[in-house]
């Protein structure tokens, strides 16, 4: 039994009609590992991006939708990390595990 703590920068691609923007997101996540697999209810994560700068540059953006899209990107990237590092088995892991 042990804990894994990861810090990563991931990118969310925001496709606007006239421009495509890669938004850097700082992500910190941690989870308990038991017998080489994640303890599902132990996963916690935090993310940070410069929302104010995006809304200032693109005032027509929907703030709530942006937050939701960023959150989904973070969850997807954490899930990929867990699968790639074999902390989570694809065949027996629930979709909402992350």
C-alpha cells in the first residue's frame, strides 16, 4: 500500500470558428495504490488554468461551459494516465472511476 502523487501540465484544445487555442492546465492528482491497482475512492485531483485571461480575450465564451469542458479533459487525461501505467484495468474499471 502506498500513495502516488502526480503533477502534470495538460492541454485542452478550444476550437473557435476563427482560431484554435491550446489551454494549459496544471493538474495535481493523488491516489492510493494497493496490490498494484488504484483504490478507486482514494483519487483526488485539483486543476488550475487562467480562466480570467481567457474570458478577457474571448468575452463571448460561456464560463460555465468552459469549466465543464476543462473538467472533462482533466478527468480523461487522468484516466489515460491510470490506464497507461496499469493502475486501472480497462476491462473491469467503471467509466465513472475517474
